[in-house]
C-alpha cells in the first residue's frame, strides 16, 4: 500500500539525451510525485512525454543555459518558482535529464520521511584555490566558455584567463567577507528551503553573477549563513557520480552491479549509447516497488 503522507517534486534540467529522459520520467511516475522539466532554450523540438500517475509540467519560460554561467542558477530558480507556485511539497529534488533513480519511489519516500526535514547535499572535492578563483574573482567571458564552436570557445577562454591574470596582479578580490561552501548542484531540499532561496533570489543573482560554476556554491553557502544552517545534511548516498577527469563518467551495462550495490538513491549520468543499463535499472526498481 502506498504512503501518501509526503509529496515530492522532481525538478529536471534537460537539454539532450531524450531517450534517457523518457525513462527517467517513467521511473518517477508515481502518485506521490509531481515532475517539472526545464528544457534548455537552445532546444528547438523537445520530446512528447506522458505520465500515468504524476502531474507533469513543462516550463514555458526557458533559459539559455551555459556551462559555469549564471544561467545555470537562473534555470534552477525557474524550476524552484514553478514548483513552489504550483503546490507545497515536502521535498524538491533537482536532477538532470541524465539521472536515474537506483531505488524505488517507496524506498526514496521512506528515506526522506526519516530525515526530519533535513536539506540534503552531496560533498564535491574542492580546494581553497578553486573557491578563490571561482568566487572571489570576476569571471568574465563565461557565457561562451564551453561554446560548441572551437574558435569561439578558445577566444573566450583566452580572454577569461587574461582577465583573471590582471585581477591577480592587481590583487582584486571580491566578496571578501563572504564564506563559501561548495556541493553538487543536484540537491534534495525542503519547501522551507525553497521558500528561503526564493526570498533571496535578487541578492543571489547579483552576488553570483560573475562567478564560475556558482551553481555549486550558492545553495550550501547561502544556507550556511541562514537560520536553516542546522538543517544542512551531507549524504554522499544521495548521488552516485564518478568522473573521468573533469567530466562525469557515462555508466554502461558493466557498471550495473556497482551502481545497485552502492546504496545511492540516484546516479548520473546515462546515455542513449547504452540503454541496456537504463532498462535493467528500471526493471530493478520496479521489482523493488512491488
């Protein structure tokens, strides 16, 4: 028998890999959930997605998302606002379109019911140097930092490096009195946290405008100096995500046993290049639900 005492919102940022996205929506299709999807503004034709049990909302106001840019935070805020205005949920889970749950929805709901309103974050390795570079320098030319056209990408990265070097020589340091903490931007947070983040939206967009990868800093940093700081709970079991260099590794069928035995609630990332593992995970969580 399903427990309807908690209601969850899944907030999904998607821009490609729509085969995986369809499977993700299928895995989240549960009476206890609502799903909100933000498609990158660069996506011209997004897929037709249907659910049987869940309310599915596609955001009409879309952001042109760029890696490392303030647009990442703006897209997250678009999802926060859409869900918060629609209903009040016990938990809001921010995912990408290439996530998958590794546990059934009954397991996930039971897990969060036992947390007593904690704001769940995931540790990400970092250094003081990286924090200083990303948060305390003015990071210009980030909009096209990872542009798909190589020439444009190289020019913007060069200009960015020049600006950083000038600031270093001139000892320019912004937000000196602000302490920063980083975490994965894929979070599971409560309605109280969402309400607080919406209250400080204007200040956040101003403060993080010229940061690099500010989406990995603004939630833990702003919560850490708020009345919600004692609710912050770091749990690496929230997300299984391994890296090849600086990029998340794509999981394949050979990783199935490792993923399932990890004890993690979600994993990222998956690709249409190996849908066998995607289908196998869906079979596993469906059986677990039953």
